[in-house]
C-alpha cells in the first residue's frame, strides 16, 4: 500500500501533501486534533495576510515533522530536493557562513513548507533586495515568571507611545504564546547593529517609564516583569511572523491587532480555527507597508545613554564580543569571581 498523500491547489500551483492526516496538534480543551492538512489549509485561507509579513524575506525553516508532540529542528538551508519554483536568498550569518533560505512570495511556498513540517514561519527583518539593512524594527515582549498578561498589554502600550514620540508608527500582534510583538517599518538605511542599538535604547526608555513592570535586563536572574528582547534585532535572529500558527496546545496564532484591541485581547483568543474568520473581516496590519520611518530619534536616545555612561547591553552568546559591551557573564557568577590577581 502506497503512502497516503493528497494534492492541493495553492494559488494556482499544485502542491503535494504527504501524510495529510498526520496529527500536528493533539486534541485540546475539547477541541479536536489538528492535522497536517488542517495546517496547510489554514495558511491557504490566510495567505494574503501571512505573505504580507513574509514576502521577499529570507525565512528559516523550523520543522516539526511529528507535530508538536515530537521534536523540532531548524533547517537554515533549503534541501537539495527543493523544487525550482521556490524563491530563494543567500543570507550571511554573524560567523561569516552563508545559507540559501526560502523566500515566500506566493501561497504555494507556504504549502510546500507546511508539507515539510513547518508550523510557524520565522523570517529575517530584511528583504531579498537588501539583505544587510533591515526594514523592520521588532519589539518582542516576553513575560518573565510571575508577570501577568495585563503587564504585557500595559508595556505594549508604552512601547507604542515611545515609538510614536520618535516618529514611528507601530503595529502590534500577539506572539501566539504569552507575549506581544510590536513591529515598525523602517527605511532600509541602517545596518543590523544600528537597528539593535535603537532597540536597546527603546527598551531602556520603556523600563524607565515602567520600572518593575518592564525590564531591559538580559540576564534572567535580573529580570522582573516583561522583558523587552532588544536582541531580536541582531543579525540572524528571527521572530514568528504574523498569522503564524504557534507550536503550543490549542494551535494559537500570532494575530495582528489594532492598538484599540490590545487592552482587551486575551490569551488563547486567536487559534487556527478562529483566526481565518477574523482576518476575513479585515487585517489590522493592512497598511503596514504604506510608510517607512527613520530611527534617528532612537539613535539619539542611545547616544544620550552612552554619554551618561550606560554601556551597551549584552549580546546573544553566539556573537563575538562587541566594543563597549559589558562583561558577558551572569551577574551572580561575576560577584563570586575573585578579582584578577587575587590569591
């Protein structure tokens, strides 16, 4: 007996889906299981919205070949068996190594990736035409243990205010898990380091306005409240894209929101079953590409912090040590370490 498969029409292109009845999400809270074919059909239903966040962006393949009950792995290079109708881009990592990654430009690209086990899409903040200059500033609000959902929404609104004061229009979305992401389109004239520097300044200003609720502290032992993960703007860091299904029980979706909706939105409100109908009524991010903004005011803020003696914030561990970066060691370990030269 041959392996089960089906063929779907994805925007006018036929795409084969193997093992369509494979369970990707087990039954949860009274909702039935979600199969691989359910995921494929979901992305076809929301393709216009999903592609708005993915179009022309290199995208890392995060594969869950056995669904969320199994193990995932990142595939940063397209397989040799990839069809010739896929769009691609060659990206360069901080190590200097390169990889050919998927660039989603049509519904069939989504279906092809879903068939490999991709549940959520993780694009770079750059477009294929200019891979060294981000066109998207990303603010990732990640609640620390003990932080409440109300805290996340509260911090998101302060992020909106600071960005607005700096002349940037911003667009929020749920992370599809416990947090909120805020995006702002920026002119692609700044390198990754400058965009990250702007994100650090933003995080520190939000922390100053909401002490004890928002934090820009990198080390987990120092965090209290909602962490503003500025390092998501470093080269090769990716964030789950808008309309992505997240690998969490219940198949939650990273849902685009209007700012008016943020104070009332609830965790678990947006799922693979509810999101298509809601997005059919309108996409709150439909105008996100209408304008792009400079980050000069944020860089001025970063400059003022530096002049006040505030050093750069820690970088992710796989990056080389940066000029102006403080010692990259956990604070509690640094306190235990004897001074150099001490016996």
